C-alpha cells in the first residue's frame, strides 16, 4: 500500500477526553445501539463565551442566537437557555416546531428570533408569544400585521431580512438568494412598516448570506447600516442589525494533510497513482485525456479563520461606502449586533458512534467495512466534508497492533449508493467486528439533519454526556432527559 493519507479531526480538550474513555463509549453503544449520537452540552456554553468575548473586545451589545436547525438536540437548547448573561444569548428558530421546542426548553420570547419562510401557523405563534420576527418579504410582514390586528395582540418586534446588496466602485461578486427583500426595495418596505406601525415595531434589519466571503458580508452589513439611517430619518427607531450565520468551523487537526490529500486526489483522477475513491468519484473533479476538469465541490475542512475569530475579522472590515470599520460604525450609532451561529456554536459539541459489523476483502484487494449505520445517519459527505473517523478497538483488544490500511466505509442499507465514504479512508490498523468508529464533530448538521427510517433501519438515539470538573467521571442521560441543573456549570 502507498503511504497513508490521513484527514485527522481537530479535537478540543472536552471531546478528546471523552475519546480517552473508550470503555464508557463502548458501554453506551452496547446499551443504546449503533449508531449513537453523543452531545456535549457544556461545550456549547464554552462556544458562546468565545463569541461573547468578541462582542466585549469591540464593546458591542446584542445577542448570540444559536441556529436551532443545526441539530435537533434538546440538551443543547436547554444549555443555551441556562447560558447568560440575561437575554444576551438566545435561539434562532426556522420552523413552528423549532419555536415550540425553544419555548419548551426554557427560552423566554425576548431571547428568540423567528427566521426562515413562515406559514400562518408559525406566524401566529410567533406573534402570540411576542418573539422577534425576521420578516422575509413584504407579503410576510403584511400577513404578520394582519394577525396582530385580528387578534388584538401587542406590537411584534420585526427585523426585515434584506438581500441583493451591491458595493460602490469595485464589484463584489455576490450569490443570488431566494430569501429576503432586495435592498433596492428597502424604501417600499419601510413604507409598509410605517403603514403598520400600530402592529409591528421595527427593531432593526437583518441579512443571511450563504457564503464565507468576508468582503461580501461587509458589503451586506454596510448596506444594512444605510437602510437603518433611512429608517431613522423617517422617525423610526431601529436598534440592531442581525447578520445571520456562516462563521465556519476548522475541522482538521493539520491543514497540511488537506493540501496533501487534494494533491494526491488530483493525481489519482489523472491516473498518476492508485485510485483514492470508489469508482473514480472525484468530488466535482474529473480527469479527461490527461487534463483535470471541473471544480472541487467540498466544504474546506481547514479554516484557520473560523467561528468567533471569523466574527472578529468581519467586524474589523472597512465598510465599503461608509469608509470606516464596521464595529466602529455599530458602536457610534449605538446599534446592537445579533449573530446566528449554528455550525460554529456546535463546534466540538458532538460525536457519532458506529459499530463495525463486517470487514471483507474483494478480489481486487479492496477492504470494505460495513457499519451498523448508514449515510443518512452520518451526513459528512452528504454535506461535502471529508474527515477521518477515530478507531476505538473493542474491549480487551486495545493493545492490538497492525499496519495502516485503507478502507471504504459502507452503510447498512440495501442500496448501492449507501456509502458512508466515497473515498479511501486510512486507519492506523484494520478494524474488526465489534470495534467502534467515532465520527468527531458531527453536531453541526452532520448528526441528524438527514436521518430517517429508511428500510426500517432505526434512527440513531441521542444522549447527553457531561462531567463534574475536568477530571470527574463521565455521566450520561438521554438527550430529552437532560436539564442544565445536572451539570455544575450555570452561566446566568
């Protein structure tokens, strides 16, 4: 075999310590089955503190809002509810079910923002509860106002979502979005807000861009500030800008591994080395007559500037039209800043455990490892992330040695397409039935975003794991049975 190509996951102290307790993890899978999702509620509180520290450095107020859609966990939302101070931390909900869940987990309405497309039921409960509504269009604003008037409800705080931003001078390429009101139509939107002032309270404006580009987000925040200036000229009293999510995560322990892997992948697709993927899959790349075509369509797993650090760099950007640092403009205008991290707040907050069921070698010498899980349970590749699992030998075999080996990871569905990895994954030794493969850092979108009961296979159960102090024994409960009083930490 050629030299192994590893893509080792980055592990912070808390999940690393959990992986250092293999007997505990094996016992969980024995009791609750494979696959099994594990969440670390106290980690999300640590991540919130990281974002709040950026606010503090820039002397800004506002809320850090956990984007609920990243994970279905009750434990994570309840831990957010116990994290403070006051209303500085909350939840962004994008459906009726998420709103009901957030309220049931202990979030008060002032700590919830309702985003995403909304049907009448979602709008009604948002208005009835008095949460802030990020209205996606003039039609949605009109529908919300009609509900408030019909049921004689108090004014509802709104943050109209804007889109289609442009910068003066050098053109910044922006992705087209199906969400939000084009910023060029902001005047008409403000007219509508004024018309319904008895029903809605314009507390600010918002945007959400599906990009990691700092320049593009700076253009959007700059455009929002201009709209807020116009709102103030009209006598409205906006107080905040909600800049959504998209702060990213650094998944890899060593960025050099990613550079080496992509180099070798291109060589493999051009026939210059043995294959690295199933049936020549190229993740958007292909070799044609000795020439590489296409573009690599994966999530870059190595992002040195991610999470809270990304927010810090965004706030230091110069506003294209206003010509000053964005954080300075927010502070001088006394605007609060709201953020909606999903992936970034769930960084290091979860693991997915899977049991090895079968290992076989094909006539071509390929090693196929079948797991008690399927690709819907572990959405890494479905979301374009290439990352190695961690091998935990079965109890009593921890000292077993072996040579590094490349394997393909197969799911448990009777479908040719059920490949957990389309690439050759290199492990430090050959796995055996009964071993565990642990997929790290799956809490943000990879754990249960696409899980279903395909072919009557069970959906992974979810447990919350916690400990008292840094060296205490690990404890666990079912996710839905976790409440913050179980842990020592409380951040109010």
